[in-house]
C-alpha cells in the first residue's frame, strides 16, 4: 500500500524560499512504502520512497529504527512539506542540517583549553607551556559554575593544569583530582559566556588577584593576561569568538608595572658580604655554599639570568690570566617541571630568551669574575657535559638548591633590619644590581641591553627609577652644547 500527496506543479523550482545549500529542486510528489526486509546481516530492514518519481531507499539494523524513520518521512509528507528531488529529504531537514553546519561552535572552557594547549604544545618551550596552563587554569575559576559541590579554587587550578597537558587526554585523573575534573568537564561555561559583562569582570579579577584575594604581582598579571590573549587569538581564528572580550580592559588600580624596586639593589660592600656569606653555607665536607659563590657572582658582575648561569659551559668561557674575559652565552636551563618538558626532566634545554635558537650573546666580564670562575673550575671541575655549575651529584643545578643557599646566606651577611627588608631578597636581584651599575657608570643603554639580553625599551622601562647621580653631569653637557660658560653663569 502506498501513500501519495501530489502537487499541482510537481518538480517545480523553489523560487519563493531561501536557498538551503545551492539551488534546490523541490517537489511534493512523494510516496512512502511500508518497511520491507532485504538480504543484509547488518541492515536487513529497508524503507523506500519516491520523490517526483525518483526512488530513494534507506536500510536499518532494527525494525524499530526503520519504522521511526518512515514515520518522520510520512509526517513531513502529510504536512504537505516539499522534498528535495536529489537527496529525497524533506526541506525542513535540509534547512536544519544547513543551520547546524553554519552554527558557530561553542565549546566549554574545559574543552577549549585542552584543544588550545594541544595546538600550542609542539612549538612552545616548557616555560611557555607552564605559563599558558596557569593562565587557562586561573580563568577556569571564572568560567565554571558554582554550587555547594563545586571544587575549591586550588583544586580547580590543579585540575585544569593537569587536564590541559596533551599526554593526559586519554588518562584518568589522579585520585585527588577526580572530583574536580568531573565537575569542570560538565560544569564549565561555554566560550560564549565571555560576552557576558559579569563573566568578563570575574575573569579580569581572577587574572589580577591571587587565591587569597591579595593583588597578584605585576609580572604575574602580565604573564597571565598574555596567555589569555593568545588563547583568545586562537578562539577568534577558529570562529568561536568574534573579538577578545578583554580588549581594551586594563588592570584596575595604580600599579608600578614591572619596574625594578630600588630597595632590592645591593651596594658593592653588601654584594661582597653576600658572596662571602654564601661560601660559609653548609658543612666543610659538603661545600654546598662554596660551589655556588661563582654562580651568584655571574649574576652580580655579568647580569646573567640564573637559568643562563645553570647552562654555562667551560667551552663558552674565555678566562685569561689577566684582564677582562668573555662569556659567550648560548643556552639556558630553566626549571619547568617534568610534565611540561619533552624530555621528562625538570629542566628544559633552550636557547637564549627572546632570541633565535642558535643565537649567542657575548658578555665581557671583569677580572674579578674571571678569577672567581678560574678558581671555581680548579676546585670543583665541571659536569660531564662541561657545565660549570652542578649539584653535588653532578646533575643540573636546581632552583631549590641555590634558593636555599641564598636564604641561608642573607642572615649571615646582613643585619636583622636588612634581612627583613626586600634587599637582595632573590638571587635575581643581583642581576638587577649589575644592570643598574652599568647604567650608572654611563654605559649606553643599547650596550647594556645587548649585554643583558633585553631590548633598550625594557631597560628604559624597568630601570628608570634606579639610575641616579647623572643630573649634574647631564646639566654640564647641556651647558657645553648651548655654549654657556662661566660668563653666562655670572650674568645670571
């Protein structure tokens, strides 16, 4: 038995309806047959129908599925709906499929974060990977539903940092993160939520503040914001968003940015006292402090970053018996953690910061540092791969190792009031001291930037408040350029 609904204009073109996907030929001349059986093990139940005389067929594994599909076609036919002659499908299904195809995808923050990290992983350094993961995890605090069963903020951050590692895509979370991951997987907000001003304000707050609601450091905020911005660039590229929701939004309140605090700088006497104190840290047999004296000296007299000093090799050093020497820096060994490195080791092996992978940076060093490095090599030798500074087992020198030595040395070298102050609180402050000394000595900013491995713009911005003692000298230069002498001064 067949069912037929004819049209007065069978096969006529649809000129009064908007096109679905190209120019369709629609017809209401449709017939639908009952379900029949065919010889097929996988799909033995078949339905057949005709559109404008052209036979269409579809097979199903069960009779229930076949009857359901036949009912859908029959209902469309009874409503007088036109069918596409080519595909045999009702016009409404074609429009729904086209709408779904053109619909903007809207992944959850959980899915988007994992997708984005997978796209960046291969080309990013370990430190960059860790920074991006921290940005995504921080924003996850604003991009997840609340509730009594919601994980604590710290659990949310740890869960997201674990989840975005591509190697963990098909793994079960650690037991302590199972609940948090399950919540975020199902309760993360979609990317479209970033069009809500309330959500945007919360995202900005999370980027700007720590978990204890105290303001994050300027560098921390900039790193998080930079990571979020690059993620938004990817979202725009993929068609998830039309623009960065934080474009034009600035951090609330007055901040000093990343300018160096002059209070962290040490003078010549304090620097010598700190290096001497380092040599006293640890027992006589373990040499914990003595083997790091030259390591800290590289930062105080050559403005090296700690990761650059960790990667320094003997063949990169020109250490004459007299006069100035040269350190040709070629690689860094930043600590990132095993999950972020390709090698599975805690230290990544990279080129110099913000430079091509094979670029180097020659840094002249004063005779004092030359002598200290020569003495270090004579006493402790080098690691198997030629590195000057290693731990007691010959491995890569870890951040925690030299950080503990530094914290033990400060109370030995400094009076109690200075120990409680920001003075040389971090080893990195020795690099700030060296750059400041170069600037105050009158070394051109461009040369300081070259030796330090920064741009002149960064040197100007970060060390402007640390340069002093040049006002009188600059005034005299202006007087000489303007032709002002003692006679002009007497007339004034």
